[in-house]
């Protein structure tokens, strides 16, 4: 595992406060979760959790006390409705034992600012990229990384689940007690004993597909249809593979085929970074290509293609853009 360190993403790296007198957390089969980031993927996770009998409360400041979400699954004409209680994160509130972080990576520090974790809390990071929680959690928290290749889009206030593919959770240890009930209700969810592999596979795909589709304002499929964009994708992937192979000599280092297949399989999709850029929001470039650059810098590796991408995306997106 590469050393985890605090990235300079413009936010102060302060740990989440921990409740001094909290009762030590005992793992349970159906815990109550608090969710930061009820976007498409966060809402879908809440849906699976509720179906598994787990409780879910959304953490959002100054919002209505109940969130009514509408979800439609491909192939199932019916629209499902879900009610989620909403709470303002508060330093005076009871400590949280189970937290899911599913907000966009640039907003992580702000989303966690008033969250108080119980001792030995479990935190599931369901975000793109890497390292967004580095320096933000108490040392005794259990950080579980989650990766999903599910695809959800949205229109007219409905979360449209286009594809339920594979998802993984893991932290190098054994699955917690609640995982079994959740996996029964979350199609394609696996406990990964080596979560780094699926994480890195998704990272390389996001590093190539997201910034290119955002900068050229094209759907994912154009990256395989246009020779110039395909070549650009190849150059990004080659740099990423070379770095990951330095970090782990066991890394296969031949990601281009899989990345091209994903671009083809999601040909009509608007990537999340393209969508962010279109609405003038901050992008996840720092947690994706920026993470690659940081790792490269630690190894003294030049990564000019990824460096140029990060600079172009930053130039196209104001640092203070809304979420
Ligand atoms: O994860 C994605 C994203 O847009 O963030 C891909 C896989 C590229 C699908 O659009």
C-alpha cells in the first residue's frame, strides 16, 4: 500500500472531532448510518441500505427534515420512492458510529466539519479518486473503501439507475457483521480482500475518461470513436499504469483495453466531470489525476500528460465554484 498522506487541496487538514465520553461502538448487523452526499450514488447506497434493514439519515445543513427521493431502475418501468430523514451535522449531537462519505471529493472537508465520530467508528468512503479522507479521520476509525461501477443519471428529480454492475468494499480486513445483510440487497456487491485492485482499475478509467470528456465536452463513447481522443486516452493510461507498476510491481499495467471497453459500454454517458464542468462546479480532478501526480512526485516520476490535464481542468473551473 502506498503511504497515505494529507494532500494540499486547499482545505485545512483537521481531523473530525471525536466525542470524549462516547460509548465504544460495538459492530452490529443492521446499524444506523449517516450519509454525507445524497447525490446519485449516495442515494442508491441509501436505497440498498434501507432495503437491508439498516437505518439511514442524511447529514445536510439547513435542509428540510425529510428528503423524498425517487429512483427508477432500468428495465423496471416503476418509479420507487424513498423517505430519508435529514439532520444538520452538529458538534453537540450524539456521536456517529457509522458514516458513509459519498459527497464529491472537493467538498469532503466542509461536509465533515461538524461531524462527531464515536470511538472506533466505521466510515465508508464511496467517492471517486483516492485519498480524500487522508488526515480527516481519528486514528481509531475503521475506514472502508467502496468502489462501484453502477451507473446512475438524473433527470426531472429522478435518480435513474442505468446499470447495476459490480461494487466492492474492503479495508484489508474481514467483512464486518453488517456486510452480509447489505450484500443480499445490493446486487453485485462483494467484500474485497484486496480493495486496491478495483480502486486502481476505476481510478485509471476515471483519470482518462473524465477529464477528456470534460475538456472536449463529449460523451464517453467519443473517446474510442475519434483517433485523436483515443491516442490521448492511451497516453494518460500509459502514464498511470507506469506509476501504479512502480507502486506495486504486481500491477498488470495493461489498462487501456479495459478503459476503452468502459468508454464503449458507457458510450452515451455524460461523465461526472463533464457534468460538473457544464454546471460550473468544482471537479474531482485533484483526487483522480492529482493523486497520480502526487504519487509520481514522491517517486521522482515526471507525468507530463497528467500534469497538463490537471492544469487545463483547473484553468477551466474556478476554485470557488459551487457544489
Ligand atoms: O465513473 C465514471 C464517471 O463518470 O465518473 C465513468 C465510469 C467514467 C462513467 O461515466
